[in-house]
């Protein structure tokens, strides 16, 4: 197993714990108010991208690669889903005078909101737990 992949994986997992703190711990919410909230989200996504690229380039076993891909896609999906949710919200507001478009954009907005809140964290946790179980069983 590539040492850099392990380092990126554990940094990404630690950043996930930081994000949970930012979402659920009031003292952390005070620390990361306003635009400062974007820093752990951006770091989470950059580490997810680094893990994705590293795991695709690496010659590792298929089970480990699948777990790392799930982890990295879950991390990237979080930021991408938040961005698309906000983009479709803006498009719904801009196109409010056109009859059908706001409804379509609002539907897409809801889909990407749910993906950011439920799908991405579940995929990330599934990949993380799978990778830990696979590497610990060796």
C-alpha cells in the first residue's frame, strides 16, 4: 500500500471529523462562521480529489481501490452537490418568469441538497469503514 494514500486517507478522515464538529458542535460553529465555513469544506474536497487521483494511479488491490474510490467520491460529491444545489437555486430565481424552468430547477435543487446531506456522507462512511476493515484484516 502506498504510504501517501494512507496519509491522504487519514487526513481526509480527520477532516470529516472536523466537519462534523463544525456542523454539530456550537463552539466549532462559532469558530467557523461565515466564509470560514468554506475552509474545511474546501479542504475536504481537495483531499477527496487527491485521494481519487492517487488511488486511480496506484497499483493496489481491487477491494482497496473500490473502498478508496467510494471514500473519495463521497468527499468530492459533498462539495459538488452543495455547489450544484446553490447553482440551481440561483437559476430558479433568475428564471422565475419562464413557466416550467423554475419547477425543474427547484426539483434539481432538492435532489442535490439530498445528495449533499445524505448520499455523499453515507458513501464516504461506507468507503472509509470498508477501507479500514480491509486493511486491518491483512
